[in-house]
């Protein structure tokens, strides 16, 4: 056998092996996540039974869904004469880099991240926040070493690269695995906000999931990447506003910012000096920065959801701008989520819901706190539900 064919066969075999390993890892992660989501949803349901939507909550939530749908209708009507797949998938290079940046950030944020990260901070302190440093390392690596290659190739999907580098079989394998991962993951993420909505409105869980899926499918299929990027930007603004509002109301409920700091300092929640080189420890500077850098670089360079976003930029310079802005956005979101964890500790200071058996797992602490904080504030429950469904809608859009 010629040396070239042998080399190609070896490369193909190693790629298939790595792909199979990735699928196995993804499947195990999804299975583990199922238990977390189920128990968290149970907490939301149990706590939410004592709360009901005010008319203002209904108005906010319905307006959000209606707006998302109308955006898709609008962009679909504007581009009704265009039949180009490139224009549909990438917006024809007409999307402003700021919208692309927020759309990238939207792909990073999920309801699972919103629930599990504050629980980590609640129990183990702020050492998790070292992850923010990895954004400033991993993303610039992608900007300067990966994006230029894809732009020169003028491709629409990351799987086209696999075909050009190896063969069509590897491209199909990558595409199928991505679809399987998406089909397994989406129902889990949709279930949590759907259950919470069902408890406070009386709508069945099935119809909540169907309705959420229909809204996302409509505006994505009608408006393409332009509608997706625009809705992502609006939804990220809602999430920023929602988190800041909940944190502000929560700090007021615990007695002010001074009391908030005092309780966390007394409880030893602020941890920024753990530089031990020990892989057996739960979280250290090195595990967060090194692991986070590798994960960020992989996600930004090999995940079709994100690759398609920066390929939708007007030019290479715009792609650079969008990625650098997304670093700031990612870091800001992380700070807000860390603050949610600190707020949870301050809110339940000396009355740990785990010890009193009000919840069974760490991931259930934040949903319980949100329900109790928002009680008696008309409109905020609708805002929180909008934040949760914003995360669900974005995870449905694996373009």
C-alpha cells in the first residue's frame, strides 16, 4: 500500500477513534446531567406551587414569546425573494459584529450553567471563578490561529473542513454525532423551565415544551441566521437585566451589600489564593485555568453552533471584534452567576436548606432561593421565567 494511502488511513482511523471517544464522553455527561435536571426541576415545581403568575408576569412572558416569533416573521418577509443557502445560514455576511458577539455568548449560556455554578460557589466558595481567566487565553488562541484558516477555506460548516482534511465519511460521522448529541441534550434542557411554567400557570408540561419548541423553530426557520442573531442579542439583554434584578432584590432582602459581604466573609466563601498543584483537588487555579482554556479553545473552534456564528461576520476583522467582545460578555455573565452563588449563601446564612432537608442537592438551592426572593414582587416571576426560557430557546437552535 502506498505511503500516502497508509498515512491517510491511519489519520482516518485515529479520527474515528477520537470521535467515538467524544460521543461516549458526551453520552455519559448527558446521563449524569439528567439526574441533576430532574431533581432541580422537582425543587422548582415544589416551591412554585405556592406562587402563581400575576397578570404582569403573564404579560411579560407572552410578550417575550410573541416578540421572538415576530422577529423571525419580519426577517423571513424581508428575505422572501432570496433562495441562497449561504444567505440563510450566515446572513450573507450582513450581520453586525455586535449581534454576532452576543449570539456567541448566547450559545455559551444555559439553564444548567445558571443552576449548577451558583450551587458550586454556595458550597465550595469562589475558586470556580478562576475559570474567567481562561476566556482571556482560549478565545484569543482561536482568533489568531483558527479563524483565519476557516475564512480562507470559505466554508459554511466545520464539517466541510473534515471532508477536505480527511474524507466524506469522516464528515458524515462528525455530523451524525453532533445531531445525536443535540437530540439527546435538548429535551433535558427544555424540561426544567417547562415544569416551572406548568406549576405557576397550570399549563401541562407537554404543551409547555411543544410551545417553546414551536416558537424557536418558527423564528429560526423563517428568519435564518439574521433572526437568530437578533433574538440572541435581545435574550442576552433580558438575561443580564434579569440576573442583575434578582441579585439586587436578593441583596436588599439579606440586609444590604454590607451584610451580604459580611456573611460571605464570615463563611469563608471568598477563595482566590488556591494555587496548589494537585489534580485530586476539586477546584484550584490550575484546574480552572488550564482546563477552561482547553475547553474554550475546543468549543470555539470545533462546535458548529459557534463556528457558524463567526463565519456569519462581514469580514475577518469583524469576526475578531465579535470574539473579543464575547470575552467581556462571558466574563460578565460568570461574575453575575458567581454573585448568585454568594447571594445564596448570604440568603441561607445559618439556615442551610440542605441540612434542614428542604432540598436534596446543591443544584436545588438556587431555584429555591429565586422562588423565595421573587415572592411578593409582581412581574419578577415572569422575568425569571423569561430568563429560563431564553436559555432553553437558544439551546434549541443548533443550526
